[in-house]
C-alpha cells in the first residue's frame, strides 16, 4: 500500500483513510485490505460467486431463492432489491434524470446513458469470438452469440413456439393476448413494442434521416434503408433450409417457412379459423363485425376492407387531374399515371430466365415464374386447394364460394 493514499494525523501516528475519516490505524488496515485491494471475502455456497460485503451476498442469494421483498405500490410488481424497485418506479413517474449531452436523449439509468454514448463514439468493445462482429453493449453480444449456437431456451405455453431470447417470447405472447401496451400520443394507435411506436411517430413528423446513395430515396430508419439497398445490389441473404428459396428480408423468409410447416398461430376467437399473419386475422375479423372503417374521400361510401375501397376508387378515376397524353385517361395521383404509362411503353425490363418472356412489372414476372416452378403458395384452409396467384382465392373473387368466404388466407 502506498503511503500517498493515506494522510498523517498531525497529533500522533494515526493514518486516516481519505474515504473514511476518523478511522484508526487498525481499522484502516482492514478497510484497505477489503476495499482498496478489493478482496471478495463473502462467497455464495450455491454458485461460488464472491462479493465484497455480506449485504452484497445477501442480495445475490435472492436470485437463487426467488425472494422479492420490495413491491411496487402502483402495479404490484416485486423486486429483489430496493434499488431495482426505485428504477422501476421511474416507469410510472416518467423520471429520466440522465441526459445525453450530444443528442439530448434521456434515460432512467446512468448505465443506459453510458451504453448509449458509445453510439456517438462508435466504440464497440465487445466482439463475437465466432464471426468477429463487434458490439457496443454486452447484452447485445450475448443475444448475437445465440445466432451461432441456435439455442432456443424459451417456449410459448400457448403454441409451443420457441425463442432464443426472453424478450422475443414476451412480445410473441402479446399475439395471443392481443395486448398492446404502448400508444401514440398523436393518433392513439397502439403497439406491442416501444420500437414500433418510435418508428410510427416518424410518420407524423415526416423525419427521414437515412437516404439511399444510389437513387436518393429517404427512409425513417436505418434498417429500412438497408433492406432497400438490396434492391440495387440484388442481395438475398436469407434462405429457406427446406427448399433453398432466398429472400432479401428476414420477414419474407419467416412468412415463407410457414408454407412448409403449415403453422397458423393467429386464431379467430369467433369461428376458430387460423391464419399465418396477424394482418390476415385482422382482415378476417371484419367479416364478423361488419365494421366499415375505410371511406371514399370522393363520395363518402364506406367499406370493411381496404381492397374493396381501392376497387371502388377506380370508378372515380376519370375525374382525376393527371391525364395520360397517349389515351387521355385521367388519374387522381401522379404516381398512378406513371404506373399507367408503362402500358403504352414497349419496354419490358423484366424477363424470364427460363423462356425469355418479358414483363412490364417485376410482380408479373414473379407470378409467371411459378408456371415454371409449379409453386402454389396460396392455399384454401377449407379444401386445401393451392393457387399460384393470390387473386384466385380472394373472398370477393367471382369464383369464391360461400363455404370459403371467411377462411381465405
């Protein structure tokens, strides 16, 4: 121990610790041994982890016993320590005392602010030993490592689906309960995840800070820009392990995989019909409620489905101010006119690699390719018949039967 760390008492040979005033020599020796030399004298008999103080060990033991003596008077949630309870109380009070001096974002905990500051400095001290990718947060690294191990330790008690992270399971459970705890202060729309709310808020502010260096298109989130860039590069990094089909987005692969597993986790509480996507269930529920939420801004007529409104709008199309110079047809929007102009152009930029047939639009090429591959991704839940084109099974299609009208997916 260096004497520079101790101050000499003027009236005797006593050494005073700068952290603990009025403590005599023998007591200083003990404190130096335990605190300055950081000796961990208290060990957990269950897992072996050691602590500097008995109080620290007692707090740790609650992780083994499950004891949570500190309860929130507002919501009833319990915690193992008073500090954890105090942090939790800020979720009710909205208190965020730690503020970033760079961007102004505030946080409930100093540790969260410390981690956030790395986003400004590009500091990423944690690296994956498998692929070398670096992270600013250790918890994010731990989540990343599971990608390599494939471990999925958390399972849903409702449908059995497994997840690699507890937070993923928690958000998945909301698809069964319908819970959406966060809401937009501007329009009242609710969401299951705070990140989804943050993205939604940008639709009100119009903020789009991320721009494509190739075409100049702007996006509200960096991930959207990353997905968009794959349209230019043609990159499709997500592949199906069953059939080898590749996708540019993880969500596209996740939806495709369900065509192999026949998984339909979204069920109607009224008729028990099940669907692969939440949006399909929401669309289906309107057949029970007969709710007409989509209204025509031209004539005021209302519809229960957005696609019905889209079809109806075409009846007003001739009133549009944007006219085609080739045929004189009118459109309500310039983008609709530009889309229409392709019908007059002889250019067919999308060609089939199998037979050479050309198409005006990429979506038409995709549908055409199924005539070669035999793929029929759209199936009827009642009879099991499959179709290559979604329009063949829409509920309002002329070929649809009453027996199928509420179970198309």
